[in-house]
C-alpha cells in the first residue's frame, strides 16, 4: 500500500525543468583537431564534488559537480584535447611543502576521533573556518593531485593549458589550515613547475588576498606573485598591503593590488591589464599559474565586488593570449550557481569556443531557475563603488616603480628542487665550496679550469709542465737538436726517428721505438740529477715534416722523467 504523500516520488517528477519560452543550448558536436594548438587538458578528480564541509559552511564542493555538468552539457569536452581523472597526491608529494606532522594529522583525524585529538586540532588551526569533516584527507589529496598532474603535463610539454577547477586553495600555510584551505595545491604545483621553468608568474583574482602562496615564495626571485583583492585591514585574511613586496632575494617580486568594495568591470579590467602587461614585460615568465576565485563576482555570498562573468572571463582571456604555458585553477566562490557558470564560461574561453547565453539541459536545472537558465545573469551594480580613478592610478604608478627594480628577468641554472623550500633558499646563499663540503664530495674546495690551447701552440705560461728555459727552447724547431756522430752514445730522451742530416751522410740508423727501448734497456740512474745538455744549432738543417716533429713531441711527453739510454748506431 502506498500512502498519498508517497504518490509523487522524485523519480516520477520531470527530469528537466520546463523552460517554456526560454531556449536551451545545444551541445557542440564537432570534435577538436588533435593537432591544433593550444593543447588544452582538463583535470576533474572523480568524486571530488561529493564532499561536504558542513550544513552551514559557505564552502560547497558541490559547485565542482555543477561546473562539470555544464561543461559536458555545452559539449566543451569535445573541444578539449585531453580529459583526465588524476590520481590523488601521495603523502610524500604533499610533504614537498607541508610539514610531516601536519600531513600526518590530516590523514588520521576524523569526525569520530576529533575529541581525542583536540590539542592537535587547535595547533593546526582546524577550527571554525576549517572544520573536520568526513574523508577530509581524501578531498585534499584529490584536488592537490589534480594540480600536480596539470603541472607535470605542462613541464612535459604534453599540453599548453591545464585546467583544474577543484584546485586554487591559496590560504593554506605550511603547517596549518586557513580560510577553508587545508593543503596549498598552488604552492605544490609551482614547485613542480620550478623543476623545469626558471620563472613562474602567479596571478590571483580571488577577492581574498593569496597570502599562503605569497608567504611560500616571499623570499624567492623565481616566482612573481600578483594578487588583486579587497583590502581594508580587517577583511580576511588582513594581509596584502600595497607596500608588501617581498624580502631578501624576493624583494620587489611580490605585487599586491588592494581594491575597495564595489569595483566595476571597466575599472577592474583597466588596472588588471595594465599591471599584468607591465609585469609580464619585466619578469618574462616561462609559465603562469592563474587562480580564478569566483568570489570576486557580483552577488557573491562573501564578496563585495561588482564584476560580471564576462569581465572575469576577459581576465582569463587576456592572460591566455600571452601564449605561455598556463595552469588555470579555481579558488573561492560561494554562490555556487554563479561559480559554476563563471568557470564554464572560462573553460569555453580557454578552448576558444563560443557558447550561447542559454544554459544546456542538465539534471541541475532547478539551480538556475531564478535566473531563467542564463549563462550571464545581471550581477553588477549591487554594491556602491568606493574606488576612484585617482586611487587606481596611484596603485598603478606604485607598481610600475617596483617593477623598475627588477633590472631584467632573473636567470637561474637548472637544478633539482629540494623538498625543503627554506633549505633551498639557504643553499642559494651559500658558496659552492660549502655545498660540496656538506655533500662530502672530493671536489670540495676545488674547481677545474681547463686551459685552451691552439693547434700550433706548445707553450702556455707558468702552468706548462714542458716549459724549457732559454731562447733556444721557447721556439721549438728541429735545428735545436744536435746531429750525433756515429759511434757516440746519445744522451737524453731517445727519439724514434733519425735526424735529417744523418740521412744525408748515408748513415744507416736503426729505428728503435721509445716504448720498446724502455722495456729492453735498463736505465742508468746517477747519484745527482743532471741538467739536459744544450744542443748547438747546426749550420744548416732541413726542416722535418710537422708529422715527424709531433710524433717526437708526443714521445717526449710520454716519459715522466729523463733517463739515459744506450743506442747502437751502426
């Protein structure tokens, strides 16, 4: 028997909303040319949108499921070259930046045992904004693994643009959670990019300051961080002043663009394009990481800007046109229907496809009923604009002055990125001798400097071991060798060929190789070393060919010490 209240079930209701006069977007059916450029890869960990922070928590991972449904509904998957379900990040990969104790805590804590781990929960700041929820560790490994996979594809040259909307959690610190973020996948991805790319530019258009990424690379000149955010001093996270611009090696490699409530499309795009173009020109990045936090849109639950989806997407399009390897990540965004529309539109921008304003038919049609199933609902004009052209001009001038201190893009030698960032920065300040001594190599304190020698050069300064003194030895010619008379013993190093004058006199000289002579003849050693006799130049000798002389020179250098040899000349 079925009760009257159960007569209408969810399965018997209409699968899609009846849109009436409002149209429905038809999916794209044409597949992308596999050899076309740029190559776009799309990373979506299966099940990442099924996690839940809590009933009243503003962060909703379900927005990722909505985004993926719209992307597939528009048929954008046919315009994407590669779609991946990446593996979760391992603990070793997470510990490339984060502390071991913190990652171990995330892997062990659950809602069931959080009372027993209360002291660690307070230590690692997993309170209020960062609650303990079911399968929290799996969620962190999923989105971090997707960002790492995108970075690896970029470094391998397998794609030109990598998209991971589940990533972009920019507040997490090395040893604690912050601002709904537990693992900083952005820092992990940048460290992966630094294994191949000498310079990485990080751009953040979230309404909140990207403090976690800025802190990680605050002392590095290989990563330039640029953050466009709201700054009032008390708005979370309370950092990102105009004067914060890095320290030590990273001085002037950290740029902050603090904005006030209500900034509109025109003002935002003007300052964004000016700052980014000047930064790219000065820093010349070899790869770019773009964090596309959608809480900078108008009507966001936690935001206070007046940006439209079109303006937000234009920022992505502007960065894309630099034709630099690009990693695009998600971030904030707490009105999930607007977040999913924004990231769907930006996916279309990145693949170069044009999509209509009508949304495609999906199982999530009720989410978009109030906006009449439109991709670009009106989101602007809800908050008063407190930014003036004069204030934006002052920010632009200040940033341009900072960029002048760069004095050209930094160039670094390729080397392995150590897992400890602070240790890596310390290694940059140490001398090569100190690093070699710590590693225990035999080259500690030594540096090889090979001297260059021309083909016809036989003397090279004081380091030449074959150096002879006197004017007769500087210019080595055959005339410096004395023609020996028959029956006399040759003293000094034996030569393998007879002299030219001996051949003229009709003398038959038996050729004895140097190596054979040294084996068959026992050298006589004197009590005191004797200086080599100076040969008197002959009156007129014919020059021996260069090949004969080079063979004689080689035989001379093969013997380590001069010895006396007896050679019978008959």
